[in-house]
C-alpha cells in the first residue's frame, strides 16, 4: 500500500523501499544516494567488512517500466584494489551513464587515508557487477588528505572534496579537486585543477571540501570548520571556471550573509542548481540565546556571485538539529534531518514559489510508516523532477539492520 503525504500543496507517495541483495548488519546501506533518470546509486561504505573492516560497496537500481515500485538491483560496484578501511561508498554521484564512488579512507602507497574516487561507465549491455573504469587521485595527495569526503558531477566534470588535505603547511585546511573527462573517455588520472580557499585558518582545520556541488561552470565548496575571526563560523566558497578552462585557483568569492555574528556552522552541506546555491547553518534568534537550524538560498546577481547575500532563509518547523543531507533542483530544496525524533529522522521539502524564493517554512514533511527509532531516515537525499530518494542507514530490513533507500514520487 502506497503511503501519501500532503501537508502542503503537493502530494508525495512512498512507492518503493530499496535494499541490497546481500544485506549485512552494519553495512550502512543508504549512507549516500544519487538519482538520475531511471537509475539510483546507493553507497554502503561499511558493507562486506568481514574479515576486514570498512571495505564498502555501491549498488545500482533501475526503474522497471514506468514506475519505481518494482525497481530492481541490477549491479554491485566495487573497486579493483579494495581493502580494509577504504570506506568505498562514502559519497556517490551519477550523470547519465557515469557513476562516481568515493573511498576517503583509501591508502595510496604508504599514505593512510589519502583517499581516491572511482569512475564507472555503463557497459553497452547495461550495468553489471564490475570494477571501475578509472581511478582518480590527487597529484599532491598525502596521509590524511581524505580525497572523497564529497563528490559531484556535471557535464563530464567531477569535483571531489578532500577535507583533510594540508595546504602550504597548514594541517587539515582542505582542498577540492576538479577532474575533466578526457576526449577519449575516463582513464586513471590526477586532477585537472586544485581549488583552495584564499583565507584558510592556519591554526585550526577548516574542513574545506566537506561538501561540494557543481552546475555547469560553477563549483561551490563548503568549509564548515572555518574559524577565522571567531569560532564555529563556517563558510561556503564559489569558484567559476576561467575562460581558458579549470586551473589551480582560489575562490571567485566567499558567500556573505546578513546575519553577522548570529550565524554559525555554515556549509556542512551545500548544493547548487544553475544560478542558485543552498547552504545550511545555525542562526541565533534575536534577543534569545537559542540556536536554530536554517538553510540559506543564494541567487547569482546580474554581475555575478561577488557581494551576493542570501535571498531567502528556509526553516523547518520540526527540526531542532541541523540537516545532514541536502539537494536542490530548479524548483525545490530537499533537506534530510536524520537525528530528529530519537534518530528516526524526517525529510523536509521546500517548493520554490512562482514569484521566486522567499523566506519560508517547509512545504511538506516526508516520513515513512514503519520507520523505527535509530532508522536515521534522511542520512542522504537526492532529488530530480518529482522523485526523491532518501537513505535510512539504520532501517530494519528483515532481522538485520542493513539500511534502505525510500523512493517518493509526487503526483
């Protein structure tokens, strides 16, 4: 029986619950999820962990016919050099026939947690059990770089966050790496360009690269631990592709805001769709000491991104803690709050008004019948059109807790 939600102007139906064909306790299936067209890819960065730990895997599901109700797992993806501690499936991204899976814990040479990303290209016969088409590495990778903390792809360009990378002698400052698809197709390679912040903190970690997003020629990178000037500030940086192509560079601008000292912890999550950027944060309410989770919407100005402040602030009427996942389409923002209600979790959707973004509460709240405490529903989200995929890494399937992905469709 399909479950319907209509707390606002939309009607959402839970049409499918996806789980892997080889569930294992603690696999964290749904830790990452990405949706494109008729395909969903799911990261489970702790699966296949016996006898080694934190191996990880990723699973591909395809829609059957015209609906998601009978979607089937069609492939399991893994790396050819997988080993314990890789955390393969830490983050995932998909565009058409290309899937990217990260492994932030990958040891490269003697460098523990240097990290890597793996590209999979769909074979002519369709997705199947397979290892990677190409492996992506940082040319200056080192122990603790953690390449693969985040990933995004658009139009053949991949951006991968490396939140632990040391820059110019500053530990854990972080970086993001851009990889452009070669003319002959994906192959093992190092980056086309490295992106860093111009004002990183030399004393404390910034975690620049904890979150990334890309749309056409614009990349946004989150640094939630940025502390220059005061503690717990956070920052989001925008990079625009030069006319001559991506090169090692610093940001075009750092996003500003109108909240001043009342804003903290910005950019644990970022998302971008065309000329709109989303970042999360906490705001201290005026004349109160309470910090509340908020999401800021930024829209590119006529002269570009420089000097732009948020055009709208989105608020959840239910959430007391910050979002752990986010996605943005041209007409909708989706936020996952997996720690709400004793880690049962909720997902909020925000529909963009026809007149444009304004400060507003959620349009709808998605919950799923049967979701238990500690299901961590909303650990990951991905949206496209009228479809949302939601990861719930603690959801109980059968007698174990391998996690699941819930698929919602709006009618």
